[in-house]
């Protein structure tokens, strides 16, 4: 018996040690599959064990998971502020799985270790600048804007609509075209941008649903909203400073896009906060104050772009008389416990009241005084006299470069002007 024990012990000593589990930490070249098309993006995984986190990118901004874990070869990353989860299996240096969006379905997911792109050596045309993109949208727009920044073959860009931008599209020049994509946990996008001999750009948007979205007012589909059978839509872009752009439609002015039927009447709202307390426009807390009524939703990527700005605006001007109220329109399945909205509030440290106004489909019924209220987000400006003094549709995120700077400056100046006004009859 002693001999057998000794032999067993010797065999254990001589046996090769089991290979340690390979870490998933690091950068990954990832893709989600949307309508049969792969949307490439960069994924970063950092930490180990209970501290594991994963991050998507929107330009220089990181969108980081609430928590993450690895169990054997299974990776899970939860993003509470989008109510989504990435589940993948780690095998042979690859990740494969799905990005689960709950009741909204899922995207197949795959990733390989990051590898720097090789230099092509091909001459790269310059497309940096601002471009006009004629487009008749279901919201009533006639044009969008394409903002491009470029360093050699590397490009970052964004398409700006009245409700906000696409997020930062990134990509490189290859085979005569720039292939640009975006996925930050939301807004999956893929565009192929080809410079033409006449100085214009041909833009092909891929991975679209072949089902077009009708105008919510008329029920009709705008001519430009048609999608080809292969799920693509084609646009033409002209430089904004090109003389030919003078004859093209203008992008919608976000300060004139939305209004109210009767500016002599207060904008009425009365909805519960997350604790069930009713908050109304007639509450004493708003009397004689400048009030921003922000139409938002935790599902809305452009609302995520806007939230940090509103939080800072409130912090800066609250003591001088600024109030902000967010009217959040959430998807039906979220309304019972509002987990995503709670995570949204926690993520951005929102301290102004957030009210639960209904679902996105309820927007027109819940705010019947509004005219052309079709953009998430939209902010109404209320003066110290309690009357609507204007509105700003949408919000251009940092991907929109100078348009983001201009919008934040315009909103800030509007707030300062309203704060400087005195209520009639006051000293």
C-alpha cells in the first residue's frame, strides 16, 4: 500500500500542470449581425472576476457594463441602462454568442482579438468637412448633415438629423470606398461612402429593415423612406460650401421644428415620479422659475447623449432659479418596475424630477398642446411667467462636433436670457 501511495504521489508530481484559464481581457474586433449584415465595432474587456467590465465605444466615450462575469468559458456583460446583456462563449481565442435586447430580440455576436489594420498604400481621397444630404424623412425633414473628420485612411463621422446623430461612425478607406460603422450597445449602423468624380459622395446605408416607417401623422411612407429589397438605402452628399449646395434643401432648424398650439397657455403636465408622487406644472416649486420640460426615454440613444449636459446645466443654474423636469416615455415592458430608467438616472446622477409619462406611442395624447412633437429628446423652454418661450428638437451628441458645441451654447444662452427676465409686476 505504501508503494502504491508513493507511486501515485510521484505521478502527480511528474504530470504537467493544467493550463490556466485564458483571460478574456483586452481589445476585441467584434461584430453584431443585424438584418443579415455584420456591423463591426471595437469592444474592450478589462478586469477579472467580480471586477470584470466590458465597454463599447462612441468615439472617445466609453459605454461600460454595469457588471460582468466569466464562468468557465462563458462570458456575460450586463448593461442595465440599456436593459441589454452580452452573452458569449470563449473558445479558441474567439468569442461567439448574442447581444440580448429583451423583448426587442437579439443580435448574433462574434469577436476576435484586436489586430491593427495594415496600411494599404493606396492614395486616400479627402472627405473631411460638412456635407449636405437631401432626405425626405417621415418626421418632415428635407435634409441631413454628414460631419466627417479624417486622418489619412482613418475616418470618424456622424450623420446629424433633427432628433440627433448616429453616434460616431468609424472606419477606413478600402477598395475605393470608406466603410464606416457604429455600435455602442445601440444604434447599429453601417455605411459605405464612395467619393465620385464630380466631388459628391454616394452613401449606401446597409443592414436596414426592408419595412419602411410611416409618418405617425399621415400613415404614409415618404418617397425617400423606401428601402431596396437587399436592405440598403442610397443617398448623395454635397459639400456644404459647394455652390451646388445652395439649391439643395436645408436641414431642419431644431429651434423651430416643434412648437405649441397656443403660447399664451401654460404647457400642462401631471405625471408621477418613480416614487408615485404626482408632479404638475402648477406646483408651487415651479412658480416664478425658469423651467425646462424635457421629453426623453431611457431607450433613446440621443437622450443618453443629452443627459450629462442637462445634469450640468441644472447643477450650474438651479440656485439662480432653473428647474428641469424630465417626462420619460418608456416601453410597455419597462413600466412595471422601470429598471432601465432607474439605471439611466443612476448612471448620469440625475437629481431633477423624472416623471413617468407613458409609452412613446402615448406622446401626442399626453402632450396635446405640442405641435410637431416627434423627436426624442425635445426640450420646451418655460419662462418665469409660466409660458412656453420656445423648444429645441433633438440633441446633437459629441459626434456632431461643432454642431454639438453650437447646440449646447444656444441652449445655455437661452436659459441665461430667461433667468435674467423678471416676472411682470415684480421688483
